[in-house]
C-alpha cells in the first residue's frame, strides 16, 4: 500500500478505476484511454485490478465493479460505482485541476 500512498499523494488529480474482468474483456479500457488523452499530463489515470489487489480493495471498501475514485493531495475527492462515460469522467477530473 506504500505505492498507493505515493500514487494518491500527487499534487495533480489521480483518477483510479478499480475493476475486475469477469470474462477477460475490458470494457472500460477505451473510455480510460479517451480520458487520459484528453487530460494529458494534467492528471493521472490508473486501473487497479480488484482481484490482484484484494487487500487494497478491501481497505477502501470497494464492492462494485467498476468503482472510480478521484484523489488529489492524498485525499479522496470523488467516488462512484458503476459505468461512467469518458466525458463525465473528464469533467469530474477537470474540477480538481
């Protein structure tokens, strides 16, 4: 979890997608690529596999798939479970630039 602490302590917003692929297809990948492309180096966009990071997911009480979070300066600013479109995510992250 030290790496997670370093990740979220950035002074720019960090959008995290906690996900689990039930059928080995990643439906959010294109959405997150669009978000990352639109935001450039103004924000970080990260995917975290729930199954590979169970301890972290449990600590953050991630129950749904996907669960999105925005952190800035080590503080959670926004959290939502369920599918989100790229424009919504871009708008949310831009609030914290």
